[in-house]
C-alpha cells in the first residue's frame, strides 16, 4: 500500500478514537480544516512540521501516524 494512503487510513482511525471533529482537531494542531481534509482525502501530504503538530494535538507520536 502506498505510504501516503496508509497514512490517510491511519489518521482516520486515530481521529475516530480521538472524538473531536475535524475543525476542532485542525485548530488544536494549528492547521486549517481544509488542510486536514486534504490529508484525509490523499490530495496532499503533510510537511514534517505539520505532522509533528498533528501528532502533538492527537497525543500520539509521528511514528503512530506513519506506521
């Protein structure tokens, strides 16, 4: 499976467990809801700094998001 598609699938699973909606999570991660939506749809890959911000907001590691 393509790594980015795997990332999108993993991100969806973690977000479901988190319980916040996309807007709340995006705000907590310091990104826009549109950016988060693009990651979830596979239209865009996050930069390393964005990935770290997202992991911090979700209380997981970058490895949790990418493995």
